[in-house]
């Protein structure tokens, strides 16, 4: 739940600057084929927006897919001077939420899995990334698919 709160804060930071901006026609960090890794063949792009925030581009993207699954991607400024500072700030939250550290996803990342949500939060450079896959009956295979999606998005981040 707290990871969702962090994602909401990041989205709000970008939304304040983008209040008058029209939506994008595609997600700047994920192609439909990338989102389909987690969502299946029926993946549909729903919406996206991008705006400057804290000296970086913040983005929000939403997709829909098979089995009533949905995927959201949120990026924003790191909210700390460095990844090391971000880690110090976020580590107590990760531990409280019983998130698992993730290797190979940015400079600092963790994941959390429940029956209705798989989430990954990562930091790379001056940006943070939050991915949330929501639906019923999610399991370890869905989290593995979300890791693959995270790698695609992180590869496109500066």
C-alpha cells in the first residue's frame, strides 16, 4: 500500500506541471509489445502523459490486457540528491512492506507480490520508476513478467 502512495506522490508531481497538457498517443518508455509481456496478447494502450518535473521528464502510462489485468508505469524525479540517499529514505518503507530487493533493475529496486498486485519500484540516475500489475490471482510468474517489463522501461530511461 505504501508503494502505491509513493507512486501517487510521483504522479502528482508530474500532474501539477501537466495539468493543461493533452495526453500522449503512446507511452514514452513502453511499447505495446513491451506491456504485452505482462498483460498478454489483448494488450491495449489506454493513456499516457509526460511533463517536466524537478528537472527531469515525469511520465505516467496505463495499459489494459488479458484476464482483466492492468499495468501502470510512473516515473518521476528521484526525491533525493542521489540513489544512495533515496535508498536510505526508502529502505524502511521497503522493509515495512516486506518488499524483496531486486538485482539487475536500475541502481536500487524492490518488488512486492500479493494475490491482486505485483509491484516493482526502481531508481536509476535521477529518476524513479514504479510499475504496478493489477488483477486477480497473480503469482510469481506474473512478477517475473513484470521484471522483464521493468528492464525494457529502465533501458529507455536516461
